[in-house]
């Protein structure tokens, strides 16, 4: 439902404002999110209720960390969970928080670990699989097959044959990786996505390899090639 003359941007702004509503509790609760001692900015944080020591899915409030990694909520006394999603840099976090007074503390995130560095003759392709809400999917939510590597006859053929018979699957943080020869110019991906309702959908991508997207160690994020 929209008012006369409202643009999509207006509706998005309204939704974001509603999502950011703070419950206006009795205590000011501030948490600073860091990783390796560095502030984590622009991270979405959700406060959920606690039932039996676990997050119960009831959203109490949402917020986004500042450039210095801080997020603040006004909460009543009680038990809560501060949750942040997985992304390409950090693993998901679930931190129990007991509120009985104003408080400030630090939550330390775990960085997404890189696989072993590729050899001088290969690139390591990193795939961070996202859902329709731009959150990383969980374990085995995506399967991926590498096919039609060009030029044909590279050592990569063994990798291709392996993934055709045994597709790669996402790990618990929604990531999967594979290696290709640095001589590769293009390859094809078959990606099978499992939806929330359990149905699957397969997508075919032709990927051009751009060596300028590789970092000094030979890692390339698939998103940078698309």
C-alpha cells in the first residue's frame, strides 16, 4: 500500500525506519563489535528474546554499528541475545546479554578464514553464497559444479571432473572455494540453490576470468567476476 506519488525509495525508507524502532526500555545497553582489535562498521545487529538459554526468534530491536563499531539499544531488564549475520568478512555471532543496568562491553567477531593459499600456477575462487535478503546461506544450501573450462586440456580438468561427480557445497558460513589454472580464460558454473521451502533452482553462469581481480596471493572473489 502506498500513498499517491510515493516512490519505491519512500517505501524502503519507511520499512527501514520501522525495522530500526528501538523498544525504549529502561536501560542503555551499548556494545562495540570488533574483529582482531579493529572496529566492525555497518554491521546489522538484531536483539532477540531468550527462551531456555537460546535466541527465541522474537525480534526486540535492530540496529547497525557505527563507523567505530558501536550500537546502542534501550532495553528493559531481562535476558537477550545480540545476533549478527555471516558476511564475506565475519562469521555469524550470537551473544547472550543479561540486562540489569546501563552497560557497555565489546563483542569480538571471528573473521571468515581463507582457505590455504593457492600455488603460483592457480587462482583460488571464493564464493560467498547469499539469500534473497543478502545474508549468507548455511551448510549445503548451495551446490556448485565447475564445467567447460577454457582453454580445454588444462590441469584444471581433474578438478572439473571431480566437481561434476561430487559437487561442491557451501559450508556452515555459506562459503565454498575451488581452484583454477591461471591460464583459464572462462569457465561455466552450475549452481543449485535450495530455497527456504525446500525446493531447488539451478542457475548456469559463464564466468570470464579477469586476472586483475586477484589479490597478491591469488584469491579471487566470484562476485568480483560477475
